[in-house]
C-alpha cells in the first residue's frame, strides 16, 4: 500500500469516527457518503479520478 493510500485510509477512519460521534446515529438511520477522489488527491473535481482511492475510502468506512 502506498503512503498516499495509507494516509487516505487513516484520515478517512478519523473523519468517519468524528462524524459518527457528532451525528449520534441510531439503528435505522441512513448515512449517505459521497466524495471526489480527485478532491481527495488535491485536484479539481473530475480531473484526477482514482478507483484505488474510491475503494480505499469505501473499504475503510464500511466496517465502522
């Protein structure tokens, strides 16, 4: 796993945990997640898409 992907996974987990703590969701609530892999990389939306980044974000937040 590259340093960039490791950093993205770490930051994703941190942000998702903070979000869930603040949102105080209960069973039956729905959380909609959307993101731009280009923006995660620091680029303009749609200009630097990455399937690997998208999969990393998904695989990180889903188990949480």
